[in-house]
């Protein structure tokens, strides 16, 4: 399906409103087309008419007064409703597109976001979607209004003088050819310009988020150089587009400027020979502006529409991104679970022909058990836990919950059973309460407070300027690391999942915060399956079972006591950490 047809699917629900807008617009633009006729009447029939001075003044007042009433009474409401409906419809269409895009973005896998810059996505959803508004305003409304204006003007001119009208239209074929020639390539140049602009936005988005790193390492001059390169690339693409655009306008506007001269020359020649009245000539000269102003607007529209089409391409390119993780057609809801997790011959690669991250993993976590995954960084621990909620799908083998393959159940019902606390939990720039409510959006205030108390967060929240309504800033910057972590734990308490995943949840905290959080985590882990990824082995000695992951394989498993007795990989890791602690 072409870009135009796809966009028209969003327009379709508003066809009648657009039609009404066009009808109102035609009336609005048709009213001023009477002015040249009025000039002819005044010059030929009133000034040049066979009437007394008083009769001429009376006729002048009659015609001008009637015209003024039309402009003062009829035209204002027509202008209002045309503008109102045009803006209303176009904004509704943009709302629908962004709504569909956001639904789409939420279905894209983490793999997509790991390979795509956030600024690029934001640019398409905000800038490119906004640019498509011009297609609605201009392509579906103004272009038709301008064409209607031209046709009505030509119709009136034909009734006045056929030959002079044909002279007026001589330039039209040249105009059409030049528009087609120039604006074909302009679409591609405009698309490249939009891509380069998205690159600037992506760069800024990343650097603004990482400004503390730039300042810490005094990278200001280095970053300025890099930004100049990115900004310069945009400038090059913008200049390429500008050059071609300028050529287009130079040629097209020359045609529309020369055409009126032909009309004036022929009309003057006919008037000199007495074959054309002065009033008709004056009316035609007035109509030249009425005729060529819409043509010039159509030239401008061509440029703007080119930008819109380029933006449409980028919007639909994003909309066409394939989903890596999808429900099977026959997928069923998982329902309430006991929390048994099984990995059967699981292997995993992030890319089809990429490095093997996990190799033939077989393990079982019994319902209600607390287990831990340990090992060197990069061994595959976090990858294992990301397979349980289907953030990624296994390359081979299967992950099962209560004996059901996670690929055979709906993603929503699966993830509802899993609560995750990360090392660096993301909080949104909203209130503390709103962030906790993400665990259960329809929870009551009492439930929120109970969850916060269970997470040892209630006391510090009450000390904040606005309590639970305090805004936490982007990514929770107004809270300390320990406070952010307790808010994150509170929302998991509110969710009350069957399976709890703790990924390095206390590794980056001070001792006081760690003590409070460890206490709340132990409370959270009660009566549910708990899976811990830990770097510090001293924090997981209580686990019922410990899995040692080394180079993507399960090297050892057992309790702390058993693994220490076996004196294998775990024993060596534990001894090294104990020595580090002593030092």
C-alpha cells in the first residue's frame, strides 16, 4: 500500500468534516472573486454609463454597500468555521496517528530499543507526525480550495472574454511541467534533511541525559566538536534541499510572473483597438492576481507537501518495525501460578548469527524457593532472567512456568505474574504516588501507603515537601539512590507478583540504605518464588539454591554450604570476595 493510501486510512473517519471544510472554504474564496466583476461594473456601467451624476452615485453606493454587507456579515463566520474545522480535523488525525504509534512502540521489543536511539524515535513521533499535518491542511483542503478558486475565476473570465482567458492560461502547461520536474527530487532531499535533523535531536537527547559525565571528564570542547560534526551534517543536507528548492521557486515563479505580462499586453492591444472595454481589461488584470496567487500558493504547497510526504515515509517506516516478541494466535492467559520456573536446554543469541550468550541451560526453580544466579560479569546472569518475562525469546529450548512454555501464554498475563527490582530502577517525572501506582494503577490510597510502609519508604515520603504528591523529577533525580530503590520496591509490593526478580537490587547503595532495603526485600520475598542476580555473594548465602553461570553455561548449582564444600567455581569466587572485603 502506498504512503498516501496508508495515510488516508487515518483521514477516512473525518471525510465528511473535511468535505464540509472544503465547501465552506470554497464559499470563502469565491466571495472575493466578485471584486473584479465589481470593478468592471463600476468602470463600464456606472462611470461610463449613460446616467446622471446622482444616479451614478446611487448605483455606486448600492453595489459597494451590498458587497460590504457580504464581507462584514457573511464572510466572518465562514472564515471562523473554515479555520476551526480545518485545525480540529487535522489535530484529531495527528492524535490518532500518535496514539497508534505509541501502542506500536510499547509492543516493540527491548532488542529494538537497544539498537535505536531514543531521540530518533521521539523525532518521528513528534516532528514527523506534526509535519504530516500540512498534508491535511494543504493537500486535502487548501489545494482543493485554490483549484476551486482558479476554476471559478476561469469560468467567470470565460463569460467575459474567451480569447483573453485562453491567453491567461498559456503558462499553465509550463507551470505544471516545472512543478513535476523539480518537486520529484525534492521529496528525497527533504527526507534526508529530516533524517539528519533526527540525528541532531538524538545526539542532544543522549548528551543532555549524560551531562554529568561530560562535566565530570571535562569533555565540553570534545563534545562541542562532535556536536558541530552532527550539526554540520544536518546543515549540508539542509543546504542541498535549499538549493534545489530555490531552483524550483526561481523557475516556477518566473513563469507565474511572465504570464500576467502576456495578459496585460494582449488586453491593452485589444482595448487600444476598441475590441475590449476598459472595465473588462481592469477586471482581467484584477483576475490575474486572483488566478496566480493560488498558483503561487500551489508552488509553496508543493514544497510543504514534499516535506509532509518525506515525514510520512519516516512515520510509516517506524510503524512497519516488526515485533520480535508476539503472542501466538492460540496463546492463553497464564492465570494464577505457583511460581515454578524451568529452563530446558535453553540457548540464546541476541542476533541470529551472533555470539552465543547462553548454551544449553537446564535448571529448575521450585515454587516458593529463593534462588540466586552468580558468576563473573558478562556470564549471562541478567540474560537468563530477561528470558522469564519474555523480554527476549530463547533461540532454542524452552522456559516454562508451572510447566507451561512462556511462549504459549499471553505476554500480558505472563508479566503480570512477575515483579522486577533492578539495580537502577527508572522512575518517571511524576509524583511518588504515581510511580508506586504503576504496580497497580487502580489501587486505593490506603493500598499505596501500605505498600510504601512495607518497602520502608513511607517515613521518607512523608518528609518530602508534598508527601506522596512530590514530583520526583526525570528518572527520579530528586531522590537519593536508596529512596528511588524503596519506591521501586513499593510498586512491586503493590503489584504482589508470584515471581520476584531482584537484579543487583542493593549493589550500588550505602550501608544504611542497603540495610533498610534488604529488610524490605526479605519481607517482599516471603511466600513467593524469588530469583536473585547478585554480584556480592555474601548477600545470597541464605538462598535455597545457587546457580553459578560461567561463560553462558551452568557451571554449578546447590546451596551455599554444598558449593563451599565442593570447592569449585563458587568457592573460588567467594574466597576472592572475602579477601577483597578484608583488604
